[in-house]
C-alpha cells in the first residue's frame, strides 16, 4: 500500500547517520574553500612586515623633518621612530589576532 505524500514517516536519526552527515557537510565546505598555498603565506608575511615597516619609516621621516626645522635638546627622529615601531607592532598584533579569531570561528562552524 502506498503512503500519501503528506503522511509523516518515522525518522531514524542514529549516531552513524549524524556522523556521516557531518562528514559530508565538512567535505562540501572544504571543496568550496580553496586551500591557501605558499604564495598566500608569503603574502601574509609581507603584509605583516609592511604593517610594521610603514609606520616606523613614517615616524622616522617626520622626526627627521622636525629635527631639521625645530631642533631641540631631544631627538625627534629617535622618539618618533620608536613610536612608529610600537604603533606598527600593535597594528600587526591586532591584525594577526583578528585573523586567528576568524580561523577559530570557521573551525567551530565545521563542528
């Protein structure tokens, strides 16, 4: 005897079927996302390096200009070089922490 289409069938939700469903979902998600290669890693290192180097160089340049135009008892170059370095390191740390949080969020979504 055939069942009517709107008749509910009993669902068997065994641990094995849940595990297979989870693995299939992870596999489909992995196929949609591309695996970052070596160029991606090198690009990230370069991005972090530039995020430190640019504020440091800008601070040193501004300090040199200030030393030439407003000479004083202390070195603007050294002070602004250190300030730029600190700002650049904080910027890099903040960026890496944000990327790491996104990676952990993606891992938790997979589970």
